[in-house]
C-alpha cells in the first residue's frame, strides 16, 4: 500500500487501505481523508450524499433535522455549505420575486 498521510488517524488509514485493497467505496467526511481517497483513486462520498439519498428515496421526510443532528454531534459544516445543501434538497430559503 502506498504511504498515507501522517495527518490521518489510524482508523482513517485502515479504512483507506481496506477500500483500496477490496475496491470498495468509502464514506468519509474529513477533508484530509477525502484528499487521500482522491489521490489513491478510491471512490468516496460524504454524509451529505447519504442524507440526500435518504430524502430522495423517502427514507426521511426532511434533511434539515438530520443535518442539524449531525452538526450537533460534532461534525463541522460551514454555513455556506449548510445553506447550499438545504437549497439543493428543496429545504432552503425560497426567494419570492414580485
């Protein structure tokens, strides 16, 4: 296995190594781990994709409560990305023009 960034924790390094070894996709949110996955050619996605897919398939009625819970549990998400994501899933601010 290629040398992995020393900035990654043990769990991230092991997940990347296993995904590479078996050709699996990887759920990862941390920027450094995503960068490494991209460098290694590992298909990866984040929690926002999971939330969007769950809403799109009717598993959850709204994304915002799930997203808010994820943030409350310690996941960082910029205000811009938060608002952009909610708009993307149809829960953001709706501008009314007259």
